[in-house]
């Protein structure tokens, strides 16, 4: 009994230490976003003597926050929508089709997950330029779909195996074709893994910096993360403004993760068990 209490206390202590270590960078970013540049360099860990809200107003205007947020939202929603629809259809079809060809195609999708992005970014940039999608938010969303479907297909493929084939046979006996069977019967049952994929891909697309940097050439098309980079000058770096922008940029991600973390855990757990 004492051993169990000691283990429980030790685990609680380790979790508290981990929580403090994880929260500390957020805390430092928030308190320093309300300081002047001089106050921040004088003491990075001290609380601000006065809350300088003008840092947020300046950051809001210098980075064109509303336009950048709209671009990030459009790219994220288009990318997530394309990944979910294409991956769900592909994962379902590959899971239900038996044969060497189906297995080989699924293997190619899984194997592509092992290819590092840095090894394909130059050919990808040239291909985007040749296809006239470089500099377009819609072209960037299309590239995100292509890069994100491999993991999603892998997750859907394993999840679909847990769904009884009798449901599809009953739907076909009632007159449903293959697409109707999928969207009316199968796709609603994929909700747990779909929510998990959507949230994880949103976190990836919203926080991505390298791909928008390579693909977007017009300032009006910049994402939030890319607009933040505009505050880094060769001879001037206003860290108070930079931290203010980073805090504003992180708010949607933190809120989405807080409200939907239950679905993430459930989707991963069910996918692990059923796959």
C-alpha cells in the first residue's frame, strides 16, 4: 500500500515538473510581450512594471494580422478538407480491396512517410513553379494535401478494418452504390479518427513555416507564421513585438487543442486498438 502511494506521489511529482517545464516558455513569452525592449533586455524573467498593450496593437498592424489569419485559415481548411476526403476514400478502398496491387499501393503511401521533406523541397518548388501554383494560397493548400495524405491513409486503412463488411452489403442490397455506401454508412463511423486527423493536420499546417516560405511570394498571401518573420530585420529585431505576434498566433492553436484534446486521445486510442 505504501509502495503504491509512493509510486503515485512520484508520478504526480514528475507530471508537475513536466507541466512546469512545458508551460515555462509560454509564461516567458506572455510576460515579455507586455514589456518594452529595454525592460526585456534588463531582466527577461522579471514581471513587467507596466503592461504595454501597444506592443499588440503595433504587431497587429505591422503584420497585417487579419489578412494573414484569413490566409492561414483558408489554407488550413482547404488542406484539411482535401486530406480527409481523399484519404478516407483511399484508405477505405485499399482496405476493402484484396490483392497485390492494393498492397503495393498502400506500401508506397506508407513508405513515402519515411522520405524527409528537405530531400524533396527543391524539386517540389520547381514543380510548383512549372505548374503555376507557386505564390498561390490555393496551390499551397494543394501541396499540403499531397504531403498529408500518406499518414491519413495509413490511419484510415487500419480503422476501416474494424468496420463489419455486413453494413456495406446491407446498404448495397438497399440500392446504394459504392459512393453512397461510403458517405452514408462508412464515413460517419470514421468520425473519431477523422477528428484526430483534422486536428493534428491543423496544428501542422497552421504552425508550418518552411513550406509557405518556399511557395508564397506575395506579402498579401502570407500566413501568420510567415508574417511574423517580417519583424526580423537584418539590423533590428523588436522582440517585444515578435513575442506579441507569437502569443496572438498561438491562441487559436491552444484553444483548439484544449477543447478537442479528448477527441485526439480517443481517436489515437481507438485507431491503435482497431488497426
